[in-house]
C-alpha cells in the first residue's frame, strides 16, 4: 500500500512538471510534504520521478509506437505521465514484477481519469511489455506492493 501511495505522489509530481511547468525539485518537495510517507516510500517516489524524467525521450518514443492513432501531445496528460512512469518502472526498477506495475498503472488511470483510461493504459503497456520482452510473471513469485 505504501508503494501505491508513492506511485500516486510520483504521478502528481510528474503531472505538475509536465503540465504546470513546475521544476522537478519543487514538484517533489510539494508532493512529499502532503501527508506522511515513510522514508522508503519517499525514496521510491523520488526514484520514480527522477528516473522517469531522465528517460522521458526514450519513454515517449515507446508510447508513440504503441499509441496507435494518438499523438503523444493529444493524450490526456495524466495518462501520458502514468504511461511514462510505468514504462520506466517496468524497464529500470526491476524488483517490482511487471504485472504489478501494469495493474498499479491501470488503477491510477481509473482513479485519476476513468475506466476507459484504465483500458487504454492496460492495452498500451501490455503491447509494449511484449515487444520489450518483459514477462508478466514475477521471477520469485513475491511482490512488495
């Protein structure tokens, strides 16, 4: 549950950076001040934001490839940032099983947008996952989420 909260905070920061033009440090500071998160969850939030920003061009290229009929700029900003963050986590934060990352992204899309957004996020991430050669099965069968 802590990682779910950390992902929601990371999404809020990424959204503020993308749409509001807020600097990454300020965006992180703002979301980490809202309510209490244990140090590990704060660190995870920071990793997601910083990693997603660092690889944004690469992540956007993947989204463009699978968002058939959609220009990246025309995607809902919340969906665009959920996709970026999930793709980052799937590829570079490998201790979380891919199936968990996808499920968490779907839940974020449904919570911050709607059911249709959840289906869109699911389809895009699953297609990208297959092409990237990522398995949905956890390597050790355990999850910390």
